């Protein structure tokens, strides 16, 4: 059985790609408890959020990527650690430019912060990542927790919440924090997706910490009046975008409205193609029209509350020429980590 332990909460993780979490907390149903599972000191290496961890007792460099649907290990690291590997037939590893067969590796112990997960299955990547990154933690791992991005203090924190349905988890927002609903994250759809507005039109956006700059698909940019027909560019991959810089009149996320926001536009969705087993016809893999990248996370303090299907955020500045202030919508209270709910 996988174990993920902290001083406050003990969680068990089943050996599956999207592991459910089992907490060992005893609290009255009327009390909200937000227990910290891990406090990860991160550093920015290029466009990557990197921290130190361990696999089978060996130190490795980790990257946290909310845009990765499945956690993976690089092929050279799998070789160095002499991991058992096997091809998963009938599966595909999606990305811009193709979808090769999936190879899996079994890890005896994966250590993240003060927590450990036993006998974890990881995808083996089809290429090296660079910048010292050997393991990518994706949304399959993260969806069992509530994830705070406090990049102003070089920290990412993992929590588990109990009995907090009507409580704001933005414990730092004494003057209120913005919030927006996210789509349900499941094993079949491990993506953090919310709906924003671009020039008044609703657009689905995926929170993708592995992308340095937020990106808008060209067809959707044309539909929203951001660029004219014939403009735009092509993305080589999600991390290195070869697009054009455009100006959005108004970008609205929840109660936050930003005017004259700069965003990169590229024709990235048509490059994500795969061929199903037993078929010779390439198909497009559905992606969201917009990716909210690491630039959003650096300019906001963010908590992804998987437990509530919400995203909390406060604006810190330096994302766009203008940014809306966080508003207090009269929520019933806020949670204090490792404590109970209080009123601001």
C-alpha cells in the first residue's frame, strides 16, 4: 500500500495512475480542517518549477506540471535506477507532434517533501527534459490533494481538506480572495479546466504550469476578435511556443478583469494527433482553447482546491498592464492550515 505521511495527516494512495487519498483525520462534521501534507521549496529553472525529491532512495530532480495528465520519469533516469519497465499495449502518450506507445516503470518508493508513496507506476517519457528534471509530477498525482502555488515565496504546498465544502480555503486572503469553479478532475480527465472570458466570450482554459507563457489557440483567437484571419503561428511543443504576441481587450477570470493583456497566439491544437489501435486514420486529440501558464501562477497566489472543484487566487501584479483586485464575495469563512475554519 502506498503511504503519504505528515505530522498532521496520514494518507494512503492506491497503486493506480490517479490515486485516491484516504485520510486518517477525526474531526466533527461541522469543522473544516486543512492539513498540510507537503511544503515543497521550488525554484524556477528556465520555464520549469523544480524541487528535489527521491526515487528508490536516490535523489532526483522533480518538476511539477499541472498540464501533464500522467506523471513520468525520463528514460535515462529509469535506466540509471534500473527500474522494471513494460509496454502498455493499446495506450498512447499524447503531445504536440505525435503520440508514441506508452512504457511504464514501477517505482518502489517515491519521496516528495516529507511524504512517501510506495510502489508507484510512472510513465517513461519518450525524451529527456533537461535542466536537471528527471521526474514530472502530473495531475494524476496532484488531483488527490489541494495544491497551493505561492511562488512569491518559492513554495508549493499540498493539503488535504475535510468538511470544508462552504469554507474558503484561501487562508492568506484576509481581505477576500477571488474564486472560480473548475471542471471535475477525474482519472479519465486529469486536467484543471476553468472557463474564462476573452473579449466577453467564454473560453475554456487549462491551468498548465509547464508552459512558461499563457497561450491561446489561433482559431479561438480569431473567433474572439483577438487577431484577424490569416494571423497566428505554429507551436513546436507546449513548452516552446512559436506564435505571435497579440493584445486582448479584456481578459476576465472570475471577478478579476485585466485590460490590454498580452497573450501568445499559436495554432497548437491541430498538431496534437494520434492513431487509435487498429486504425490507420490520424485523429486530433481534444485540447482546451487556452492554456493558463506559469506567468499566471507567478503573478497570483493560487490554490487549486480539487476537494471543492474551485480555484482560489489573489493578484500580485506584473502579469498584464492592468489587473483587477481580489474581491470579497461574503464567503462564510476561511480555513487555517492544520486548523479549523474562522471568519476573516
